[in-house]
C-alpha cells in the first residue's frame, strides 16, 4: 500500500506538525549572538525528551566564544578529512553525495568553516560511554532542541562530525571526564539561508495486517 501524502490542511492548522516540516539543517548564519535565555529554553526542551530507564544521560557543553568555535572547527576539519580518507574512496564518494543534494549544496566544501558553518552557538552533547541507549536518547533530546529552536525563530544544524573533537587538542577546552563521549553538536543561530526541503523516501513502510 502506498503511503498517503501528509494532509497539508491538517498540518497548516497544527503548529507542531508545521514546525516539524519547517525545520531545516541550516549552514549559513547571521552574525547575531543568541541570548542565553533562549539557549536555556532549548536545553530545557532537550531535557524533556524521553530516555531509556529515565536516565537522562545527556550533558551539554555550550560554546559561544567566536574564536574558540573557529579553532575547534579548524581542528575537527583536519581530523574529519583524515577519518574520511581512512574510510576509502568508495565511501568518500558516498559521503559527498550524502551532503550534496541540490546545486545549492555545492558551496558546502568551499565554506571557510565547513564544520560549524559560522554558527554563533555550538552545543556539544555528550553521554557516559557505558550507556547502551545513550545514542537514541541523545537523538531524541537533540530533535527536541532543534524543534524548540525553530519555534523560537532560531535555526539549527546537527553536526555528527563534531564527535571528532575528541581527537583534537581543543577538546581540553570542554573539560570532559574520561567516562563520557561526544555524540553530536547542535549549531544554533539565526539562519541566513532558507534551504529547500529535502525529499523524503516513502518506500520504507510495511503494514502488517
Ligand atoms: C546524526 C546526524 C549527523 C549529521 N551530521 C552532519 C554534519 O556533520 N554536518 C552537516 O553539515 N550536517 C549534518 N547532518 C545534517 C544532515 O545532513 C541533514 O539532516 C539531512 O541532509 C536532511 O536535511 P534537513 O535536516 O534539512 O531535513 C547530520 C544529521 C544527523 C541526523
């Protein structure tokens, strides 16, 4: 059975659904700082996510110092390139296609900051290494934060490559304990672009009746 198109009428009269459809990964930000109170709202939204056994395993490291973000970005970029090279040429082509969805995205690798995209706030999200559900919990927490950001007039981008900060000198700035690991970083700021919606696959449902 074919999946039905989402009902646009319902979506447009439902703020939560509309917010879900309006969120995009934004990779160009205005040079405007994000108020600490707004960051607190996002963190609280993240904290409201469900978590296995209610462990709430997430920990947030909020970086807003422009120079520090730039330094971290440069160091992560170096490590990421090495990691991608390790994966091999076939996977490199795949990862490039993963990022390039539209001609607009072709600017991606030309950006001077292709890790944090000039965002004024970067939230690293970590969890203890010995929690087998942490990645799922953190994912839910981050989606809450990104939807909350959209609802407050902010934009966001999840950055998985941020986990490579663990292999850089700049990681010392976060002061992580040996027991925790970086899962992802969420970029927050006022977007200076409105990316087109990326088409979603629809052939991934099986109805069992
Ligand atoms: C776990 C995860 C890791 C991601 N890592 C990166 C990243 O390192 N850099 C980046 O620019 N985008 C990253 N993205 C964003 C995806 O590219 C983006 O979500 C996807 O292309 C769909 O676009 P949309 O978010 O605008 O709907 C990541 C997304 C997820 C969920």
